[in-house]
C-alpha cells in the first residue's frame, strides 16, 4: 500500500510514513482501509482513513490514472464512509492541496465542501 500511494504526486505521504508506520496504522481498530484490484491482481486504488469519536478522516486516496473516472475512487470512499457511519462518525474531513484541482472536483462531487473560516494547525511529534 505504501508503494502504491508513493507513486502519486497528489498524495501527501510524509517521508516518515514507511511500511512499518503503515502496518501500525492498519492494525488500529479506528482505521479504515480498502484496496481495489484489477483482474490481474494489481492494486489500482486505495483509501486509508481513521476515526476519532464523531469525526472521521480520509488520510489518503489514490487511483491509478488508467482507472480514474470509472467509479473506483467513489466506491473506495463509499466503503470507508460506511465503516465510519457504522461506528457513529457524523462528519468526515480531509485535506486537499491547493494546487490539486482534479482532487477538489472529485471531493466536491462526493459531497464534501470547503469550510470557511477554519485553518488547520499541525505539529510533528
């Protein structure tokens, strides 16, 4: 999954997010993750998210260029959303790079909207 996500410039995968880190994330009860495969068994899409109380996040979503605009991303988001809804998540959020116009269009089509008046603050630990 890590190698798949790293193929895409649009996916913000930090240098410290290696296979060991990803394995630790995947074993958490609060993680939701799905893969999409082609008929040859190659990964063509992946989603990774997490849940905390009534909020959920999509941390990463990627679909191979050949499989875009075929509903793969939408089905991955629906699967992660269903997991979150089942455990009581009421709102999902995610981050999209300002320059990622295709990503902004995709997420808007999935029903997400850009909040106004909010800023995200973060800190590495």
